[in-house]
C-alpha cells in the first residue's frame, strides 16, 4: 500500500456460519484500518483466521461500518500498539504520534514502519490504539510539542516586490536569509 495517505477506519462484525454443532456461533467485532471496505474485509478475515480459527469460506460478515473522527479539528496524541513481521521474527511495538485524526496517526505509523523497519502494509497488525494525555507521553519527539510557549521561526523568506519594481530577469539571486528578523 504505497504512500497510504487515505487510510480509513472501519468496524467489521462477523461470525462463523451456523451449523448443526453450533446453532448460534459467537459474533466478533473488529476495528480495521484500510484503504477501502474490500481491503478492510480481507484484513478482518486474516485476523479471524489467526485469532479465532474462522475462515472466510466458513464465515459471514454481518456489518461493515466506517468510523469518522468526532473532533477532526483538535490535535491529539495517539499511542499505537502493533505487531509486525521483521526480518528476524515477529515484534511487538508501541509507537506515539501526534495528529488531528486516528487515521492520520495510523497513516504516519505505516510510513514510519516502512522507513525504519522495511515493514510492509500486510506485515503490520494493529493490536490497539489509545489517545494519550499530555502527561502520559513518553517519546521526546512528541513531548517537544507539548510546551506552552512553542515557537516556529520563519526561515528563508522571500520578500514580495511591488509590481513596478519587478523585472523578468535579474542579475542576482534573491536573498532569503536575514539575520535577526524573526
């Protein structure tokens, strides 16, 4: 899943088919992150095979529901617990991300895992996600944004010239770095 900018959050409910042995089989609900509903169903059946020993041929999906972010304008700290297949074996990892939506944090996680561990989309299984309070954040690259007086200096600015002073061809390159202006 290259890039993974458009990850969506799905809640899928499924079960095994009723049989003579078991008239009312257990119903399983799972949250899945995927590009679309088709990929989400595929991920659901992969996890059902692993955890609950129910295959797609012996089961049915009862509901597929897309979940939307309640407050997509406020920034939150997310902790994602995941299992992935590395070159040496299966690893369990907890990662922290800062984003406005859970889907954005999961998208960041997939990019980060691809960059740092060469883990592909299909090799990563998300076990759980939580929203962290600022006091619970552990990673220093997230903690640096929790300070009250944070500044983002504007470096390498190009000043706009008035139209009558503009020329098409200049003999020198523009100066974008200014000492003391911030």
